[in-house]
């Protein structure tokens, strides 16, 4: 029986398929088989390995080899046995640097001692003369004094300069040691288990085959972000679809082809089983009373708060060659196959890659929610005319190469419309008049209260061209059949609930949430008045309150 052993980090990674919460590693390597039973062992598999995901396939120019069995084994080993070649080399480098650091510490101590000795030399020279003794100042004394101080000045200057040089060198060395210790600590962050896969093969004759080892690992993920660059002259929007990849799998991905999948794989589980549901009378128990007096039950009132989304790096000027990803879709996910080989090391830092750059057409819309804010916002209505499935993520918006806004893009499918806030239009003014309310009564036998409401909205266009503005306002929606809401003005069309943003058209529409969308064209230098009228009818002995539900 022939046995061959390989070390996983030394086997080339053919490709990596990165999911949202893990990655699939694909390694390929050639093995020479001898006639008879062969065992191929791949050692030092990563601690992040998902053992149930291991898969082995083989390719051969002939059919003289058969794959018999694949077994995953895990055993405890001392920590040093799990050190990678990189870690061993780093530990050796760290030891050399610390030895050099010790030498510098010795030099620093010697220079400090020398400097202190020179200081004591001068101090002793001054202190040797008694205070009550008269010193005869002769040329010989002055000359000796000058020579002593000249010697002190020269040697002390040399000592201080050497000390500063050593301290600078020591500081740089300390930084190197700190960075190296950090890297060693990251690579040492392993458990004391040896992971290996044992592959059994039968060969009818001596032959060479290519084994494909595939497995999933935890510690890898990717997120999306976008750059949306709007050109107001060409009416084009350049969409830069970006991916930020993080991987702490314990293995470096060196020069590999990377694909990104929108799938989030997890155990499929099993379909739950149902038992027979029996309908029977409830067993009655004698209930104890609590007295004749008690508080009447009160209806719970749920309070909801509304959330309002406000729209409160220059791009590269030179044209770069873009390498776009190829897209493939399946029943459960979309996969982006990135061109060119990439290197992504196992570390905390993220690696940002470009999935695709697409140019889209857009229409400019002006929108306002006057009950919340009288600011008119410029919005680009964009159709995703590409084959890309855009995943939810942050997007930076640039208008004519100037930063304008940051927003969160929702998930967008091909041929789905979405909107991008571009800023504000100060040339369109909005007046939201106070609502007029009138109380009436109706009915001969059963009296009802009727509240008539009238809202007036004035749009003034100070632009030099006609503009189309969409006004959003609320019409109360009843959740009780005794409360009846009737819209008298304007005439509306009902809008069915659809995913994504709907391009606004001239006219009035009412959504399922009873949000009135009123789109009008306001002439240049002119104004338009919008009148909303609705009645609310309810029983005479009741009182109606309005609560905004988010």
C-alpha cells in the first residue's frame, strides 16, 4: 500500500466561492498512484473547516483509478506541531529582533552610565576646593580648568549624540517587534487539533491523477456598497457595484479566482411533520368570583411613531479600464464571477473589489411631503436595466463629481425601478395651509357625526421651465367598519402594492396605505393649487382620533 502526505497550505487554491457568511475553497493537485491500494493524506486543514462539507473528486486521462473512500480525522497535538511555515519563520525573526533589542538596551545603559560619569567628574573637580580656602588663579590653573571643561564638553556631546541615535534605532525596532508580535499572535490563535482528510484510491496500474479537494470554512463574508455618479448634462447614472470581502479563515488566498454568491448556505433541515388536529369541547371548570365590583376592561391603545428619512471624494476624472464580473443565476442565488486572480490574506482588514460598473438612464422627479417638510427634493427615478441583482447596502451619491448624499439602497432586482435622492430644489416653494374642518350630522334614525376636512396646498415654481412635482399626503384609513372615510377630491386611481419604486405619472393615485400621490406640472414662474377634501363619518356617541402607524 502506498501512502502520500500533503500539507494543505502548500496545495494551490484553484478558486474561492465566497458566500455572505462563509466560503467554499477548491484546491487541485496532482498525485502519482502506484498499482494497488493508495492512501492520500492532506494535513493541516484549517480550524475554520466545516467537516461535513468536504468533497473529493478526481480526474485522470484514463479510467485506471477508482476513488474508494474519504475520511475526515481530527486528533489533539501539541501547539508547536500546528505552527505553519510562515509562523515558524516569524517566530525566528522575532527572536533575532529581540536579541538586537537587548544589544541596543546594553548600549543605551552604557552611554547613560558614561554621561553620568562625566557629570560626576566635573562635580568632583568643583567640590575638591574647600570653601574657606583661597585659590591662587594662575595661568596654569586656568589652562588646566579649560582643558578639563573642553574634554567634558566634547565627550558629553559625543555621548548624548550616540545615546539619541541608539534611542531612535531602538524606537524603530520596538515598533517592528510590536507589529511582528501582533502578527505572531494572530497566527498562534489556533487550537491544538490536527485536522486531516484521508483519501483511499485503487489503481489498476501506475498512473497520475488530479485530485480536487473542496470544503467550506467559517470566517469569510462579503458586503456590498455602491457609488452612484450622476451626470446632469448627459442624464446618465454610473452605478459602481462594489464588494468588501473579509476573511479570517486561517488560510491566505493567494492568486486565486474569486466568485461572490448572494446565497447564505445553512443546513437544510427536514420538513416538519404534522399530527392530527382534534376539535373538541373545552372542559369546564368551576370559576371563583372576585366580587360584584370591578374595573371594566379597557382597550389597549398602541402608539406608533413615524420615521422620516431626510435627504439632508470627487470621482476619478480619468477613464479606467473596467473588468466586469460575469453573472450567473440559479433558483436560490446569484453568483458574480470576478475576472483576474486576486490575493486576500487572512486578517481583519477588508478588501474592496469592483463587481461591475453600469451606466443607467434616469428621470428627474421633484417630490415633497408638505405635512412633514416643505422642502422639495430632487429625485432620480432609475430603472435597473441590467442583469444584476443589487443587494441591500450603503450608497454614496455624487452629482456632477460632487458628493451629494449617502443613502441605503434596498434590494433591487433586474427591471425593477428605484430612486436616488439628489438634493433639494430651492426654486420650488410649497405652502401647506391649515386644514379646514367642519362638523355635521347625518341620519334620521341613527344619528352620525360627519367631519368634513379640506386641505389646500400651493406650489410655486420659480424655475425658468415647467417642472413636474409629486405631492404626498395622508388620507385617514379606517380599521373599524363603523368609521367611514370618503374622499371627495381629487378623483383618484387605486395603486396596487408593487415591489420597488413606481415612476410617477401626471395624475392622482391612492396607495393601499391610503397615501395620496398627486403629480402635477407647474408652469415656469407660475403656481398650482391642490385641494384635498374628505369626510369622516362615525357614530354620534363615539370620538375619532388619528394615530400615524409606521
